[in-house]
C-alpha cells in the first residue's frame, strides 16, 4: 500500500555543532552501560555559548488529516481512549506517513495497560521512523512495562546516538521536548535543559502547549512550585484546555493552597473523568483524610481503566499497611510491580505516603527498596533523608541530603535544607534528661534554661500518665525565623499559622521572635508538642491526627486552664451546625480546612472528643485504645473495642458536644436572623434595645463604642455580656474591651477583675499582663508583679521590660534565685547600665551564699565603673568574708572591716 504523504507544521532547530555535538558524543559514549551508572557525571552537557538558528517552516496541512488527528487527540484528552485508539490504529494501518499516529496509539495503549500492544506498535513504528526522538523516548517505558529491562540500556544508547545526529541538523519541537525530558530524567543540568530546550521552543512558538507543560513538570520536580504555577497560568491563556494542564497546576498549588489545588483537579476530571493522574491525586487526598473506603473506590476506577496501573496498586498497599493488613500489603505491592519488577516509583510512592502518616521508619524501608531498584532515584534519596532527620538519625539524614543537593543542585527543597543546616550549626545546644534543645545562642541565654525545665517537667508528667518512656533522646529545635522553621519542617518557606510540629522524637517550633508583637505562649506550645512525643511513642507513630491533636490540646488544659483551645461564641455556633464533624471522619477536618478558624475548631473539637471519651469510659480506656494502635489495630476497630460501635460513638458525641454548646451562654440569645447588615453606633443601640440579650448585637454595640472611645456607652453592653457569662478572652475581644473601658472610666477594682478574668481564659494576653504589672508596681503588690512578669516571659522572653519587672519583684520578695535569672537575662539585652546589673547580680548571689559568682559580678561592675562605691564595699565584704572562712583565728584578728571604702573623692558614676 502506498503511504499517504501529509505535510504538517514543522518546528526545526538548526544547531551549529561546534559546541553541542562533541558533548553529545561524549555523553553517548559514556552511556553505553545499561546501568547508567554515571548519570550525574556531566551536569554541564550543554555549553551556554551554543549558537542556534531556529527556522519555522509552515506548510498547508491536509484538511482531512488535521481534523482527524485533532479529533483523535481531543478524544484522548476527554478520556475516550478506545475511540482515540481506534482512530489512531486505523491511520497507522492505512499507512499515513506521520509518526504522531503511532505515538498517539502507543499513548492510548499504555494508558489502558495494553503493554503488549504498545510494544508491537512501537517496534513497527521504529522501523518506519527510526529518527524520531519522541518515539524512542516513549519506547523506554514501553520496554520497561513489558519486562524488557535488559533492553532499556541499549535503547537509551540508541536514543542518544539519534540525538547526536538530530542536533547536528534539524529537530522538531516534539523531539526537542522529548529530548529535554529524557535528559532531565538522567539528571542533567536543569537550567540548561530549560534554556536550551523548553525555552527555545516557547520563544519560537509561544502557543505550543507542551513546552509549557514540560517546563512546569521540571519546576515541580525541582520543588519550585511558584515557577510551575506561573508557567501554567501563562499556559491557561492559550485557551487549550487539557486535563494535564490542570493536574499540573493542582500539584503546583497543593503545598500553598489545598483548596485551589482541589478545584484544579475537579476541572481536570470534568474534562476527562478517566484521567489517571487526577484520580490518583483524589485517592491520595482520601487517604490523607483517612477515608479509606472512598480511596478504594477511586483506585478501583483507576484499575477499570488500566488493570495494571502501578500507582493504584501501590496505594492499595498503603491502605493495607495502615489497616494492619500486612499480608495484603505484600500482595498489592507485588501487583504494582507485576509488569515492571524494578519500578522504583512504586516503593517510593508507598514510602512517601506512609511517611505522611508519620510512619517514618516504615517509609524509610520502602525508600531503601526504591533505591535498591534505582540507586540514582533522587526523589527516593531525598525522602529517605527527610525520614532519617525526622527519626532523629541526623548524621545519616544530613549526609544523604547533602548528596542529593550535590547531585541535583536545582532541587529547591534540598538546597533550602542544606542552607538551613549551615545556619543552625551556630545554634546553642542544651541537654538535660534525655532532651536536646537547639536554639539561637542569644535566645538560649534568655530562656533556654526555662525551656529545658518545661520539657523535663512535661516528660516526667506525661510519660508517667501515659505509661511510656522514649528510649532515645528527644530533639527540640526552636527557630527565630519563621521561614527557617518552615524549611526544616516542610522543606519550603511558608507554613504560616503553625507554631510547632512533632515528628515523633523530633520537635520543631517557632520562637517568639518569629511571631510579631503578640506571640503565642511558648510554654503551651512546647507542652502540646511534647505530648505528641509521648503519644506517638506510645502508639509507634500509628495514630490518626485527630486523636494525637485532641490529646495534646486536652493535656494543655490539664496543665494550665488558660492554655489550649476553649469554648468561644464562634465554636458554639460551629458545634451546633454542620461544621461539627463525626468522630469517625475527624482527621479530614485537618486537611485543607476552608479557613484558619475551621482548622482551630478541628483542634478544639478533637480535644472535646478526648474529654468525652475520658468522662464516659475513663482514662484507662484511652490508654487501651493507644495500645491497640501500637499493635497495628486500626483506629475505628480500636474505638469499637473499648467504647462501643462507631455509629453509637458518633451519635453520643454529637449529643455531648451540642449539650456543651448549649450550656455556654444559656441565657443569651444567639440568633442572627434579624441582625442589621451594616450599622453604626446608633443603629446598634436601637437594635439591642429591642434585643437586650442577643450576643451578636451586644458585641457589635460594644465594638462600635470602643472604637468611638465612648466608654460609658461601651460599658452597658459589656456589662450585660458579663452577666450573661459570654465574655471571652480572645485577642482584641470582649474581655480586653471591658478592662480597657474600666481603665478609661477610672474603675480600678473592676479593671483588675476584668484583667484577672482575661488571664484565666487566655494564655497569651500580653497587654493584660503588662497592665497587671504596672498596677502591681504602683501599689507595691510585688507578688502580683512577680507572677505576672513570669507569665509574660512565657509569652515574650525577648523584651527587657518583663525581665526587669521580674528582677525588681524578686529582689523585693527576697527571691534571689529568680532575681539571678532575670538580671542575667537583662545583661544579654544590651542594657543601658550593665555595671548596675552586675552589682545587683553580685548582691543576689551573695544573698544565696554563692561567693564566687558574687565576686565575679562585683569585679565586672568595677571594671565597667571603677568609681562605683557600692561595688567596692560589696567586693571588700566578699573578699574578707572568704578570708575569714579560710584564715586562722590570729589572721582574723588582724582584719577589721572599715566603716567606708577609701576611694578618690570624685562624684560616683550614675547607676540604675
């Protein structure tokens, strides 16, 4: 049969070979070995001085071919794989002279798991189009999934040979993109691939979608999600809607905006309901939410499209592992590897998902399996590094991370991590009782000892309560910069809103320095995170997020009633609405919440579940659930064993939560139906006159009056809210308004009561603590000053004002140990008069009979202020006190303490 010759748009790149061809020859010679053992040996394959002449030759395509091919491609994009395959097979059989038809046919066959058919199509097409780089690149996976791994090495060598020939002359845009993808997979320099392949295609044909997709794929692979998102946004302007485009955009947005990523996935599946990568994305999100039945349904959809789809079987293995069905897990993994036994992506995916569930040890085992199949699998290597670091195996973890950064210099996450390591190497390390704390050197001097004391106390209390003891050191890293915390925790800058994260025996936390003017209570944060250490240790990291978070928030409140999430009017409304999540689905509330409030509510609701379980079934039942989890029993089964059926648990907790909500402000009117949409002070005064117990109206009236500084008007609704029992201690909330109002009106006693109420409800009420300190100082109530300043230091230990207040109060109360702590901290904060601080420290140590540090600080005071008379007197006393202790009686008789110290009659230097 005579072939039908068809002209199509061609994109030719004529590359002068003086620079490029010799390097391609060297690469080709190097790559004859099937194991590709030198993949990273030449990361500068392309010289930046390559001179290219780009020619675009446009011919008039045959109308029938263009329409037929475009229709077939659209069928494929819409998920009509059988129809697209039939059209492509017909054209291939008809002998149309265009390599795009067999490539489309192979794509259809591979998508549907017809690997044998794809191999036949590939072998026949290769005979006809031996110069096609795109065809040969597709053929690599065809060979792999047909179990012909031994032939892949030679096929790669043949592909490189063809690339050498192509770059010596002309190359189409399809072949240029395929060559870039091939070289990217071999670990070649990402920037040079981008600039000399993808950018060249985009520069000469700005409307060629696949150049944008390839660029985004490369950026995502290197962890540069912003570049990927920007590239794909440009691609959207082309107006060529494909599921691949929206799926890649979902991956680019996932780490920063989960809701937007879900929307992009929905668009991709609207275009193609059978798009395997998007279905995989949905299945992974269902696993993240612990909706395993939903995930299985999605995976079965994938297997209906391709019964051999490795990612589907791999995710089935993940679910089996999480359910403790380890024999099933092995079978699922074997199915995933049935067509390509050395597929490293299978074990990498299984391990990655297990690590996301905090199963770092199991995840690391799978990454090692992936690396045994492909020692140069960068993603598996880096995931293994992350797993090791999160397991506290730092030496191994940092070594692997360094190797990845060296082998892949454009890997953004690896680069960030190694750069961070250089900065954190200067951190101070504090150790005590099996706990190791790393923090900024200056911060360590200010409150490092308090951190160690808090963590040691948490270890003692919580380990005893949950009957477990970590058998390895616990590492706590506190970062003064939020981006450093995010890089250490998530690999990328971002993560705003997270105060701390626990991986098991490793805790990362933001210091107050990274949180602005109103930081959170660092003691509350670290207690919360150490509770995670205990419960994760108790369960071998086998616990759902809601249970882990719920116990930690609950234990915060047990330690200090002002810590942790508490009932608020907003939470009351959510408990009584559809926002209340059943216990059986509570982990889903933590993934991609619609708002920051929704996420905080998930923490509160989870803690409420713990309260319910303990009230109804006792603490022993909770411990039994944790023991079952450690044994590999799934959470729903463990709850059923110790609390009854899940359906009954969901129903009982629903009633419990609603009862708690209704108890809060039981006398208040909570309706919103007739609230004015917008109103000024006069509007709210009139409305609350008709609705005198409506919380929302009273709150708006109070807010409007405070903003207008009409304190008499503000006091009326605030007092009414106080009578209704609905005043809460959130930041810039009603209790803060009430205290401010009483202060402005000169109601001293009422202001103190409002401050105390606020402090009882809020763990980070810094303005209230500052005011409480001022009141105590003015009235010589030093116990109050000391207590308030200590509470303030648990929020903001980096400001001198609270250390100074603590020092003065401690001195007044003869609490010399606390005075030493506060005065030592003040010396680290660039004081105006360090000599006076040294003198006060010398006195404090002297009062504790610690003569050596007392003499040291007296001498330091004199070094800074040589005419400091009080320091001279103290040093004389300390010196002769030491002599008296170590001298004979005769010696002592010769020593007389003078009434005064003889110093030059020069005016003393000023001191504090």
